[in-house]
């Protein structure tokens, strides 16, 4: 289970039993292991294929304190909307592109006895992805810049208003959505009981394996208004690190270097159905190629990229509060304040705001 992986890895490394090459998560997850001295730094002398990675990918495997790379990025992940095309065709409807269209289409689907949106809130790790998928198109790149340069906080009216939009989704989610987990949501989508699913490109291959006959698409979530740039959410998922105490360090670095080559990236995308960040990788799968195109105007997964470096993390704070907000026990303003005040304990730009 993903939630147990950090503990398993750190326990093994502390006991001197870690593998030569370690599969890591990115950003804040990585830092705790680098601070402990578990991973070997990588540069273009020891891992020449780092040159094949775009700058935003390398950031996900970089330790902020010394600006060195400790994990070679392996994939980008895209968050957006899965669409069951056959359900839409049968209902005589077209997948929505704007928020108003989304609400109109959802009402029509619901009248036909179809769940418009398969998602519930029963899986904590996915809940913050759910928030990012639907709020990012209302926020835009300027909000990210203002947030990360200290000009604003999550109490910003733009963020509060975007959270408020989530409340409109409740009428179009499954009955008892508070307890519907991500796996169940996937089954509702795959079985045709739901027309759409907010999810990640990491599940494209999985869903095809579970239902080879499904006629699905992956699209950008609804735009705030017609004419806006479609914006999915993107982040880098993890990478490959070398155990600093490996007795086979030279061989481990050689392996990791190969993992950064086009040869590896082509195989990775073809066999696993994920998007490799390696420059020049050819994506032959039509749907995956479409997702890669959406990535060109993607928004970052704000909490994961910027606010997972100390405790409490933005992820922990948001995951804890979003179910309360969606059930009506707290307001969007309260969630925004909780997120800002919690992060202010370690994120200096938010202090006193």
C-alpha cells in the first residue's frame, strides 16, 4: 500500500538493508530521505541522462537545500476527467468543456438515472487531487505565482470561490458520496453507471485492463468560461534514487543512467501506459498522446509541488478538511483559513497573514 511505502523504505535503509536502487516519491517525500543521508546525489558526470529531463521534472527530484538531484524522475501524471463516450452517446449528450455545460449535462444525466460523476470522498490521498482537478481552472497560473511568491495565501478570494464551486458537485455525485472510495468510483465508471470520473492518467492502463471494451476519453476539467485555456493538473510522480551505502554504487548509477535514456522512456510509455518526462520519447498510444498535449498548458498540483516539505503538509491539511467542507460542517472560508494557518507554522510567507 502506498501509504506504508515510506515507512518500509526508511526502515530498510536505517537497518542497512535497502536496495541498490530505490523507487522514490517526489518533492517533499524525497527530502526526508536526503536529509538522513540515504541517497547518493546525481549529476551529469555520474548520470549523463539527467540532460534528457526537462527542468520542471528535475525539480521534483532535487533537494532544495543544496540544489542537487537525488532521484531521476520517471513519470509525469495528469489529473483531469475520464469520460465514458458510450454513455454520453447513448444519452444523446456531448462531454462538457465549461462549468455551465458541466452542470447542464450533469442535470440531464441524472434525470436519465446515470451518475454524472463517479467520485466520492472515501479515499484521503485522492481527495486533494479531486480538489485540484476542479479548482485549478478557476485559479490559473497567476494565482500560483502570487501564492508561491508570498503575494497571497489560500485565504485569497480566488481560492475561496474555487472551493465554493466544489459544493455544486454534490448533487451529481453518487448517493452517500462521503463514503465512496476511489476504487468503487472507478467501478461505477467502468460499468457505465457513471458518465465521468475525476482521475489521473496513471489509471488509463489499469482501466483498459479491467474493461478492455470501454470506449473512454480523458479530457480537461470544465473551464470557468468559454474561451479559457483548458487546464489539466500535472505533477511528477517519483523517480529512481541510488542507495548511498550500496556496495554496488557504480552499477546502480549505471542502471539509473539507462533509466533516463530514450530507449527506456519509449519502453516505459509503451508497456506501462504512462507519460515519460524524457525528451524525445515517442508516445504511440493515441489517448496518452492526447494527454501529453494537454500537459502543455497544465497547472501544477499546488499542494504536492509546493507544500509537502514540512509538517503539517498542505496535503494533510486539505485531505482532513475537504470532507468536512463537502458535508457542510465547515465553509470554504474556514478550509482556506485552516490551510493557510497550518502551513504558516513552517511556510514563512504565510506567517502573520
